[in-house]
C-alpha cells in the first residue's frame, strides 16, 4: 500500500470512528450530519465524499465494523458457554471485561437497532442474522447440543443467547451510569450472578431438549 493510499485509509477510518463516537455520546446516528463528522476529524465537508457517497454508506460500513468486533466477543463467549458448569463464570467475567474495554460498539448496536435511520436498522438486522448463524455454527460442534437435530433449533438457541448478550451489555453499561464506588461493584456482582444463573438454566434445558416434543 502506498503512503497516499495509507493516508486515505486512515482518513476513512477516522470518519468511521468519529461517527461512532458522536452516535454513542447521547445522540442518534440519524441526528448526525455529514458536516459534523467531517469537522470532528478536521476535514472540510467536500473531503467526506472522497470516502463515502453519503451518511447512509458510512452507516452501513460502520455497522459492518461493529458487527465484526461483536462476532469476536460472541465467539469467545460461545466457546466458554459450551461447558456451562466449568466455564460459565469465567466466560461471563471475560464478556463483561470486553464491554468495559470497548463500550461504544455495544451502545451503537443496541441504540441503533431500533433507531431513526432505516438504512442502519436494516444493516443491523442483516448483521444480527449473520451473528446468529455464526454462533449456531460454533455451538453445533459441542457435545452439549448433540440432541439438537434441527438447524432451526440451534438458530433459536443462538438467537436467545445473542439477545441476552445485548440485554446484559445494556444493563452493565447502565450500572456505570447509575452507581459508583462500592455500590457499583455490588450491583455488578449481582448482575454477574444473575447472568450465570440464566446461562445455567438455559443449558439445563438444552440437555433435556426434544425436538419431537417441541
């Protein structure tokens, strides 16, 4: 890659980062203008068009990047949850640590999933479907789901887990906004315990799942 191409890629990524930052600071993506995003990274508005046709195109690529990050986190979580008795607690610790390290992707996906931009909503719906399929593929490799004989059953399970992940992430982030100090740590412990209990309940049900009866 030439220096010119590298700089162009850096500017493009800077615009994506700026849009993510603005849309997770109490604003919705649909309320952010092209001019604001360009100004955030020190570019004139006309320079924006060297990278994206419009905000819709930027939004679609932003969803792609965020979903790729979430896919990595969900893959790691799925690896641990396949052994719920032994690894559920460790898996959830790592999951919440990942949220603390990078909250913006979660805030963006949760808020914009039902947000004002139709283009972004459709892109998120598409990516969540991909996340469902990827997680189902991960889970089918483990012995714990060997009594799942229908692909739709695995997709249903992965959908439940992904929606739970969004709920856990939203609750975890909200705790940091509501509490501080020792009270925050106490509330975090409560949420961790609840999440582990939910996982164990789900996987106890999996062991007794019967597609025919369902």
